[in-house]
C-alpha cells in the first residue's frame, strides 16, 4: 500500500494561521515557560485534541521534564519514558508510535531525537501527514524554548526579529516531508540539519500519478531568510511543473525558464530531480549543478555522473543543451544517496574534511542497512567529525532504497 504524505501546501491555510498566532505570542515577550505552554495550548486547539504534552530529554538520555495539559498522569509519564528509551536505543519508530489513546511524535535537533510530543486523540482519530508535520515543527519550537536554547533579548527590536526568525523556521519546517513514504518496491528516508535559524537546502517527495513519484533535493547559494525564501519558491515551482513531463530534465528546463528572471543577480540554485516509475522500477534523474548522487551496491559505491548547470546561470539555451536525463535500475538492497554539499564540506576541529571520497567510504560501510539506518549512521559520522563545532552549511540527505524482489 502507498502511504501518500499529501501536499502540505494544500493544508497551509490553517497551519499558516497557527504559525501567525505563534509569531504574535513569541513577539509579545514573556517567560520561556509560559511561552511553552502557549505553544502547546494553541497546537492542541489547532489539532482539536483533548491532551498534549512535551517530553524533554537530558544529555545522558534520561527524561528530565514533561510539560503539558489535559489528561496528564503517572501512566502517561511511564508511557513517555518507554517511548523515549525506545527512540534513544534506535528501536522506536522515527515517525511516531501509539500507546493507548496517545500518539508520540519524535522531536529532533540536528537529526537526533531530543524529545517527544505526546498527543491524546479521540477514539479512532488520526493525524494527517500535514498535521503531523506542523505538530512536529511547533513541538520542536517548544522544545527549544523549554531547553533554553532561544535567546530572550531585552531589546525590543532584537526580540521581534528573533520571534520572526523562529516563526519563519516553524513554517519552513512544517513544509519539509516528515512522514515515511512507502512506494511499491522502494523505501525513502530523509534527514536534514540547518546551519542556522533558516535553511537554504530544500527537498520534497512528489506523488505524480499512482505509479510515478518524484524526489527533489536542492541547495540555494547562501543562508538566511533570502535563501529560505528562494528555496521555497523553487520547491513550489517544481511541484507545479512535475505533472507536465515524466522527464526530469524537461521539468528542470521549465523551472529554470520560469525562475531565471526572478532570481536575483548572482543567486545560484542547485537541484537534482529524480522520477521513479514503480511499475517498471526505472529511475530517471537530471542534475542541475547539485552534487552527483552515490549508488551503493554489494560490489561497492559508485558515483552517478550527470551533466548540468545550476539554475540562474543561463535563461535557457545553454542550460537546456547541457542538461540530460540519466536512467538506472536498482536491484533489491541497492541504495541511491542524494546529498547537499554541506555534507562534504564539513570540517572537523583537526582540519579533517568529510569529502566525497570519505562519504563514499562511509556509505559503503552502511551495507546492508536500510535507508533510514544508513542515513542515521552517516549523520553520526558527521557529528563525530565536527565534534562540538557548528555546521558551516546546511546538510540534507535523502536515500532511495530498492526493497522486495
């Protein structure tokens, strides 16, 4: 069965209203503790649920606090402790688990679990993928407040800017796919870590028709609000053009012509777009300046070469002539890795660089793990390399794994 995560943009009206209200609450000031409860209260009203709680975890993996309202009890705390332990040990679902009337959604920071959001649903109730994504985005904002990682500036202008940045991050996060996507014969996993408040990276999973799906990974040169806005614009443009052609190169050519005049001078956007035909198991991809993907096979890891220029360099002729579709087929157990250059530009304290050669070696060592476990291992290596240093650039990883026979 195909689990379609839906288009969060179709659900954006209510989530935009929620995030606007959150922006007002954050901009009005107040103590972090009261703001945490404000976030949870408004999220509960948005989801129309009877109970909600935020579970925070300590540095050593212990549970160090539960915030919430509604049907909180000793039993809830015990359930939350079990779910938290399962997640820390890697045996819990990355998309959430249900126990009794409660659904527990994992909250992450830099790709790793830092907390849980517990939601009490009505009997037979469920969250649609867009609601789940919005809930996790808001939950992570509340988690940051609860953990004291948001600066509470006394300067009014700085305070409002901080609130606007956090609100923009909330909306951007709510648009990123979060639900595991099941395609007939394939499995998709993704992980993302922003270097700052807002990310210039973007990615998407697009249902085109019952047998055809698209994967998009992109990177806008630069960081901050401008890069995030351009990334959102590019993501919407690809969604609008995906149904016009089954050729990835054809879609990117259309997108480049649409966006060229709107991209500011010297603003470059790198993208890679793949179309998966689940009926004949064919994968077609085109690369517009994005990093060449890696294919993990039992015999080793190879790089998939595909020509292409970044969007924004040329209005059409040169871009169109260089871009080409590349076709490939995966055998069961094989995995295709898409990544942004923040992964291979990471530098450790000793000057060690996680370059493409090292990434290929790391990917080979993940065999025979599945898509999600492989990405988690790559992120562990990334964080081990950079130790306590901050990311220099946003990092996005998307894995497409062939499953079955």
